[in-house]
């Protein structure tokens, strides 16, 4: 399943996102989340990731296919707000 990749490409407003989603489909990877998901649980899980720093979350964000940027200081509230918009 490729939920995380689909979500982070939307967070990054990646121009090649449609192509990325097409590629995921070609490999039979599901990327659409269920209608209802627990935003707080996702953020809590992200805070247990080895890349987090203190109360901030580190994200590896795609800029385009094959190019990533490390965002080290992302507040949990920023992610919750994004997930609220993503879920809508």
C-alpha cells in the first residue's frame, strides 16, 4: 500500500503527482485512504518515527520524481491541518 507516498506528494503539491499515482496503480499499489481515518493517531505514530526531533516531525518531501527534500521542523498541528484538508 502506498498511502504515505500519495499523501506526502499532495502535501508537497508535487507537479508530477498524477504521474506518481498512475505509477502506483501500474504496480497494483493502493493509495486511496478510507473515507474516515484518525488524524491524531497518524500524527502520534509520526512522533514515534526515528526521524522526529523533540516535538517536531521530520518529513522527506518529494519535489519531483527522483528528488526529495528533508523538512526537519514540521509541527504536528501543521500535519493535522493538512490531513483535515486532505480528508475533506
